C-alpha cells in the first residue's frame, strides 16, 4: 500500500485508535491532518509521532459536533495541503449509564459527537470528493452498534446510526469513484477502555474467542486497507475488528 501524495484527515486523531490510524497511514506515505480536542500533550505527541515518518502533518483543534468548526477546518486543510483524499471519522465519546439513569444530556452529547460529527465532516468533504471523482471515507462504528449493549443505549444508537449513514452515503457516492465504509471495533485497548477495572478487563478478555484485547493497530490496519487502492471495489461495508466477540 502506497499513500504518497495523499492527504488524510483523521478526527479524534490525538490518541487511541485515531492516533494509530494516523501513524499507520503516515508510515505508508500519507500526509496527515489531525483533527480533535484534547490535551496539548496528546496533540503534540501525536503530531511529533506522525512527523517522524517524514510526511507533512498539522493538527487542528475542532469539536466535530459543531458544523461551522468542521467546515472551517476542512477549508483550512484543503488550503494548506491542496486537497483531501481520505477522511477517517473516528472522533467519539461515551456517557455510559443504564437508560433508567441516562439523562437527556447524556444521550444528546453522545449522538452529537459520534453521529452528527460524522455527518458534519462527511458533508464538508462531499462536494470536493465529488468534484475530484475520488476519495475514501472510513467511519468508526462499533460492535455494540450491531448487537447493542446494556448501559450503552446512547453509544449503541450512535454507532448503529453511523452504520446506516455509511451505507446511504456509499450508495450516493459510488458512481463518483468514492468509497464509504465502516469499521466496527470490539474491545480495543485504548484510553476509553483503560478506565475499566482489572476485573472487568479480564472478564471481557475471557469472553473474546481470541482471548485477548484488541490493539489500536489492529483497527488501523483494516482502516489502511479500506483507504487503499486495494479496496477500490469495496463500499458500503462494515468490517468487524473484534477477535470474534460478535460472531
């Protein structure tokens, strides 16, 4: 896989899966635009790691749930990099609670980032991708968007929505040479899951057929494939990266 002269925008790119995706694509030659909100330390570390591969890289603070902020960032990336070839919609949050205790704010916050954020960023690259008659969009879904999960009604709904959005936009853009796919991670070892207790981590790992937690790199490898020319005839797909937990 060769991504030289390609520009990839990765949301939620300062840590976890997003950073792993950024590093993977950079290692294959892609220029990288990191988009996110988070600590300055995480942003600096991610940017330095990506630049270590000898590619052009910039970081842009942006709340993807804010339509105007997303529009401004995409315009800046096009101005500074000349074009965008790849969009990876990875930004996401959790507000896990049983429905009984889940507030309207908990629900809205997760939907706004995880689902509307994907709409916002996809909307802003839609016309450029149509004009250039090429592009790759990869959206981060989740196995809980397929199977559901107690205590994650908001997160599951947001990720199920991402799957529906992926398939619909894939149909719209297919004739323009643009592919739109989703990756559905299972239990991946990221800052989002590291907050769990050791007991819960062990119980989850034991329930996975492959008997181990996934790594961000496991997800990044699949994202890289979907962004590459090797996947030029793959669109509207949802690929689970979960060690078999959702079989």
